[in-house]
C-alpha cells in the first residue's frame, strides 16, 4: 500500500499540532478533576513512583515531561467535550474494549 500524499490542509494541521503548546500540569489536572494519582499514572503511562515525584517538594521533585503534560491536557479536553464527541468518532479514536 502506497502512503497518501499530504494536502496543504493536512500539512497545516500537522504544523498546528506540532507547534501547539498544549499542556496541563499534574497539579492542575488533579485540582480540576476528582482523580487519584493512579489515574494520572494510567493516563500518562507512567509508574506510580514517577507520578508521586511530580507531587513532591524539595530535592526529590521531578518535573513531568512535555509529553506527560500533553497527555493530561488532551485528557482534560476529552473529559470537557466527551458528550459532544459522536460515538462513531470516539470509536475511530479509541477502538477499544468498552463495547465488548
């Protein structure tokens, strides 16, 4: 199968996404949504010890990576707009086990 060439519109979308500064700190996500640190670890695909280090103070504090903050911002967006997402689009985005 041959890869599809990108249209100008698709390249614009790639640029928009690539330059987007979308991000939400774990503390912001935790303050906004009634979740525990296990849920944040699951969303970001991180270990519990890594997530705990994001909430520490002092020398054992570790900054989350930009990818972690992007995961949290995207999850925040999905939570805010879940009801507006058509089921067909949600199934394309996340073809998962929830329908089983």
